[in-house]
C-alpha cells in the first residue's frame, strides 16, 4: 500500500477519556461526556483525523455488561457526536478478562488489526487515561498522550510522549504536533 493510502488516526480510550468512567457502564442513558470532549473531538475531526475508540470491556466477560448494551452505548455516543458534526470511524473493544492473555486487550493491538495497515503512524496519536492506553499506542508505534489524574502517573510501565491535564490540552498537543509535521514535510 502506498503512503498516500494511509490516514491519520486519533485512537481514543472510552471510559475516563471521552466519557465519565462509571465502572462497567451498562446503560446508554448514563453516558456523560467529559468536559471539553465534544468540542475537542470536533477540532480533531475537522483537522482530518479519523477517530477510533478502543476500549477494554471486561464487564462483558464478568457478566456485568450485556453485549447489546455495549453496542447501544456506542450508538448513543455516535448519535450525540453526529449532532455536533463528528463521526467516530470505528469502535473496537476487548470483552475478555485482564488475565486472559488475548491479543485484543490493550496494551495489545489485536483489536485494531483490520485497520492497522491503513494508519499513517507518523501522524497518529493515542489519547487515554491509563498506562495500558500508553502501551497500546507504543505497541502501535504512534505518539501517546496520557491524561493525568492524581493516581495514574505514579508507576508507569510505558513512558507517554506527552502528558495532558485534560482533553482540551490533549487536543491542543495533537494539533500543534500535526502542524509541526506538516511544516517538516513541506505541506
């Protein structure tokens, strides 16, 4: 595949990154977007990024979250974002337990294997609030942004490329870095 066939992606964790982490969310009516997320996603979408949500959902394996509810949650997220002119390109999830050893659970990249050859890795990012999100981005070979909370920067297995205090700051990092890349490439 030629480089021109590839597209820049912002991979996004779901819970704690774009919506409030409700611990095993099972009801689409309980979705709450975090501050600045809708505006930030609009900026990324308008800048030409494909938006891809990648989420670990062990609540399915635990019997706490029903698969049809997971799909309803993703549908509702998309419906809200569509009203703001934003499209989520794909949703990928791992339904397995943390110790299952599967290839689709972040930090592994198996969940996104169908699109990996199309990703412009040089101009793509992973935004998340957990060390496994950073690991996922590192394993993909893309830039990583860790959203900080008081307890997630104590012990990191993977070193993020950037640290942001909120989603707005993460979006600013992506857009500034993309501009630098364009200048370097002479675009």
